[in-house]
C-alpha cells in the first residue's frame, strides 16, 4: 500500500465516524512530515453549521497544532473533492498538497473555480475512488429511499 492509500484509509475512517452521526460521510486527515496532525469529519448537522465541513474542521485543528495559519508543508487527504468554500480555505492556509478520493460532479471546486487553489498546491484525485464514492453514494441512496 502506498502512502496516499494509507492516509486515505485514515480519512475513510473519519468518513465512517461522520456516517455514524448521520452526517454526510466525508472525512479528512492532514499529514505533515509523514505524521497525521489533524483528523476530522463533517459536523454540519451536529453543529448546525453549514461551514463545518471535514476540511474546515481539519484546517482548524492543524493550524492550532502548528500555532500558525499556514500549512505549506502539509498534505490534506479528503474522501470527497473539496467544495469551493473548502478549496478557498485550503488556498488561504497554503496547503501544499490535496489528495482526494471521489470527484464531486455537482459541487466540487473544479467545476466552478479550478484556479481557486494556491498556485503552488498540487492536487491528486481518484485515490481509493471506489470506496470513497461508495460510502457517499450509499448514504444519499438511503436518504432518498427514506423519503
């Protein structure tokens, strides 16, 4: 298993934590120097806060860990392509790398503002795409079935 898969599996664990709270199952971990410095998952329902996405929560934890607002040596692993809000926050935090699992064909940042990220940021999508897509797809299918 390569490093990207290893850390994406950790982000998937966070997505499962979100699922257990009936949150949209998105998880994120931020890694610096090969160590996880932040773990988070969606908390929008729990906190009644539309900005409480996994990435936003992880950025807050990571910057508190570093004691500064920039994450220029960090990589975020997130199970779903970031939305424009999260991409903007990742830009401001100057995250070095973004690695995501499932693309978001409805609300992903790349649909609206592909240049939203910091110019030095590297992006890789599709890491463990099948399991990251499946957890999201099944969550929304159950929601639709219960209507």
